[in-house]
C-alpha cells in the first residue's frame, strides 16, 4: 500500500511541475515527467502478484472481504488496495 501512496504523490508532483513549466513556457518541461515515470514504475509492484505451481492465491479487499481467487500459475493483476494470501 505504501508504494501506491508514494507513486500517487509522485504522479501528482509530476503533473504540477509539468503544468507550471508548460504554462510559463519554460524550457526543460520534460524534466517534470521524470517523477511521473518513477511513480509509474513504483505502481507496478503494488498491482502485480505471482502464483507458483501448486499454489492458490486468495485476494482480499481492505475490509477483509473476498475479492477473488487464482489457481493458475504465473503473474496476475490486482488493484493496489487488495492483499494476496497464498496457500
């Protein structure tokens, strides 16, 4: 969850810097995109999970309710506020 929060802060920071630089016609507005790219890279681990052969993954929401399950081995996507429990 912490990676999700940090990535959102970096994406907002990048949007503000790029917007201010473009509105003032400042050269180097592309430098404001660097925090956004870092934010996107930090968002990936909070949205991916892997299931090994012979494992089952149960996905839970923040409140503890069941959101789904996965029996297939490989990489899968989830929302950042969900947790994965493997059996």
